[in-house]
């Protein structure tokens, strides 16, 4: 029998919000936004995040005072997840809503 590895959130998410475009995209995909929030919170920054943004996320985890950014590819477009530098909120949005 396989044991599932327990994973913990790497940082506080604060208040979780989503933009209308992101909610519409997720509805059309038939997916729950929590899937992407969970990936983000566990340090899975997505498939197409630049090397520079990955390095900034690493620094943000070390210092705790920079924003955290993830990019997820879906069959209908990209979703972004951004946690504010002060960890007061996390937003799921589409790139054109930034």
C-alpha cells in the first residue's frame, strides 16, 4: 500500500479572491479554483513561469516580504495566482485582468 506524502502550505494565503474572468474560465473548464490555489500554496508555480519569476518566488519564501506568483496553463487559457507580499490576500485571475 502506498502512503500519501503529507504536504504543507509554504506560506499564508490571506483572503482568497477571484476575478470574474477567472471564475468564468474555471466554470467553462469545469474545475474548482481550490485546485490551483492548493498547487500555488505548495510551491507548484505552474508550467510556464519564467526562470526570473521562479527565482523571485524562492526569494519571497526566504524573505517573506515579496509577492508570490504562479502561472497555470489550461486548455482554455492561462490562470494566474498571486499572493500579495504582506500575505493579506491571494487572487486567482486571468492575465488580461492584471
